[in-house]
């Protein structure tokens, strides 16, 4: 999941994710307003058009938690195509 900055513009979620991260979400798209406004772009794998991840995990789990994303396995800071700070939150998805 890629979490856009809280000042991301309002609009069509899929179009916003494509504009910010270079590709349309493959799994889901949504916006959370609590505990803070966040645009959530969900992909089944790292999108080819998205900014490169940093090679090592950094302390960004708190940012994922503030966006309402739980059970974060790893996270990476990144920059959107417009230069805004964002974060990638990797979660564990159980197989049924």
C-alpha cells in the first residue's frame, strides 16, 4: 500500500494514485479521514511506475499506523511524482 501525504488533493481515487505514484492501483483504492486524511493506493506487487524503495527499512511504521494500516511488515519512505513525501506500507495478506 502506498500512502499519499495528508494534503493530497481530493478527486477520483484511482486517478490520484496514478498521478502520485505513476500507476493505477491493482487491488484497491480509498481514502481514510481518521485518524488523519490519507489516500491509500493498494497494489499486489511493487508498481513499476512507482518511485524506487529505499534499500533499508526506516522508522515509518507510525506513519502507516496514523493512516489506519495495521499489521505492517515493512515500510519505506518515498517521494511522489510531485515531490511530496509519502510512505509505502507492506502488509501481510493471509491466503485462504
